[in-house]
């Protein structure tokens, strides 16, 4: 199959490259020509517009920053995609957005498969990210080889909207863990412990988490460079709070973390790294959380 890939940010570029490494013919498009040229140098075709890409490919992946961006790209895709094509959405969307956009796609004979990913850009670059899939079983079976090319672990969650719910849950947990990890590391620092040893002890304990073992290293390095912004964190926390209201679940911890991220955005800007949320505590106490031997970026 000839796949298109639209949205070549940190995550999308890695996922498109994984498709290419697996031997798929891939044509890409992004508003940033530099991002396109990086993929061209690796062997991708480059389209001049979303519409041109749609006319050239059999099926298309997207990885975009917001539901509004996904809807705008879909509108252009529908002018060129052949009936029977599949739109595979790697972006994180709300369930209502997924269902609404799938309905729009069907008007042009295009079927949608939601496939948000989780685990971080570093795992995407290694082809080891987790893919959460929602949609018709037949579509999942058709595109399973391509989905296996972009990620190591696949979970078929059920009908459209199912993957959106579990993706928001995983991100909500990650942000809660991030704030908690900052508090834990600060306790260790103010308690007079060596931070490197404290990080290692936590990682080997019942209190560890994926976030501690990954983003915790970026905190201790001081780069905070997780390639995920405060704005994106707040988008996902907003989805979580919406599900809480819809399903009648009081999300007390998530609500506190959402307020913390609102403060983080006001302090550092929406484009700041989400990991910088820990810097709020560092700045408030005048105590940094630096330690030797930790990377500036995850590999």
C-alpha cells in the first residue's frame, strides 16, 4: 500500500519514518518545508499540498496538534482521497471529536481508524511506541502490518472512540505522575539525599513509574526536553475532565493537576515543555533538582 503521512512534528516524523523503514511507499506533507525535506532525504515522496497527497496515496495517516487542525486537514483530504480509503488518525482527540470527524469522512466514502500513540517521542523514534486502536475490526486487520511498523505494542480497544478514552486516561495518569515525581524528588533534595542515588532507589522501588524512569531524568538534567508542550498537556487534561463529568467519576487528583498546569502555562507559556511543571516547585522553593549523569533528551 502507498501511505500518506501528514503532520511531521517530533512524533509524526518518527512514525512516518518507521513506515518507510518497514518498506512502505510513503508520501508526506507538512506546512513546514524543512520537516518535509528531512523525510525526503530519507526516501519519502513529498506532496505540495494536502489535496495533492490525497490524490497520490491509497490511505493516509495524520498526527496533528488539535481537533481543529484534524478537521481542517480532513476537509482537504476529502477532496482527493479515493472512496474506500482509510484515514488513520495518530493524534489525540476527544471521543466526540473522533465520532464527529468519522461521520464527516464517511460522507466522502472515507473510513476512519483512530490510532493514538503513547510512550513518548524517544520510543516512537525506536519503533517501540504503543499504539491504541479504535474502529472497525476489518479496518484494523487491513492496516495491522502498518500499525505494527510504527509501534511495538498494539491494543485494539474496540469501536471508534474507544482508543480516545484510553489514550486520555494514560495521559492523565502521566501528568499526575509527573507532578508527584517532582514533589518526591524535592523531598529527597531537601532531605539531604544525593539525587542521583535517590532517583535510582525510587526506580527500583514500588513507588516507581514510567514517568519517573523517563521524564524524571530530564528534570534532573535540567533540560526538561520531553518534546511535549504545556498546551498539549492542558488539552489532554481537558478531555479527561470532560470524561469525568460524562461518566460521573470525580477526578480529584486530575483536577488539582489541571490547575497546576494552568499555573505552569501562565508562568512559562503554553509552548514550554510539559516537564517544566516541576520547575514551579523548584522556583517556589529556590531549590533546583539537578544531578550529574542524566541525559538532556531521551534516546
